[in-house]
C-alpha cells in the first residue's frame, strides 16, 4: 500500500466524486453535528491522527469502501477483532502470517 491514511482518504473521496465540504457534511459527531471541512482537510493532509472507529465506519459507508480497508490504512484493528477477548500469541502470529501471504498474492 505505502500510502498514508490521508492519501487513502483523499483518493476515496475523489473517487466518490465528493468535495471535502460535501463529505464533511455527511460525517456526524456524537452530538449529531457534522465534522468541519477543516477537520477533514487536516485528516487528508495527515495533520491529524486517523479518526476513531465511529468516524471510520461512517467514512467507509459514505465513500463505499470496505471498513477494513480504512482500518488498515489507519493502522487500526477492526472493532470486532479488538473487542473479542484475548488471543494466544501463536494465534495472532498465524493470523498475521496469513494476512501477509494474502496481500503478497
């Protein structure tokens, strides 16, 4: 991949045919208010850390990209893997080895 989260987000937004203002208006904070276009601009320029899971989920839906792809670009584990208990070290190692093999084709 090699792209930053901001580069991935910007490319997905452009592919969806949305301006920063249009995308920002569709991503809601906990209080129901949309995020600011400036916040989105900061994300796209990697001036802020990737957002929390609720924002990633909304971005994935609006941009029509898999949520796991944005999780990966953000350097985060999907929520279902983070919150499903404990794993043995060998399970985690095997999972990451399979993941690497899959990405290498």
